[in-house]
C-alpha cells in the first residue's frame, strides 16, 4: 500500500450526500417530515430508492406501518426547514405547521408531498430489513 493512503477501519464514509425531507403519514393522523441523508438509488428498472431511518425515530413506525413515503427534494431556500425537521420530533410538534409547509395530496398515497419543494418521489415499501441501528 502506498504511504500516501491512510488505512481506516470500515465505516460509512460515502460523503457528502444530499439531504432530503421525507414525508409520511398514517390514515387519520397528521403527516410528518423527517430529514434524511442516508437515501439512495437501489435499482433503475423498476425504479427503486432506499431510505435508512433509525428505529427510535417517530417516522420509522409510520413508514413501516403505512408502507409508503415521499422523498422531497429541496433547494438551498429550504435549508432551515431541513434543519428544523431533522432536530425536532413529530411526536412533539407538527412540522408542516411550524415551518409553514404545505402538505399536498399525492394520487394513490396517504403520505403527502411538500408543496414548497420543487420535486418529489412517491415511494411504496417493497422490502425492509433491520440492522442494529437502522431499518431500510
């Protein structure tokens, strides 16, 4: 091995990755938003994405139980919203109301998209697995 390289222990060193706001909901309950950075492409045909959510997070059970979520792609103008939705829990606050974000209906989904975001990907859960700290 060249001396210019440093050998490090295995880890999750794929950075930087774009953060997104993921919205989710259960029937008859207020929708929630979680900020995630562990989001990626899994397959192109059929198109599939992955999200990784800690089991302790409020959104984890919502996504598991509903079987769906919406990945909202954000611009620089929503950095404060992403930060807020990443540090506040939906158990305690209504993030849509607190950040003045608009939940918009997505045909065939309970989970809304975020109206202020320029683009969204509405996703159905096709498989899930649990690791020691996260589910995907």
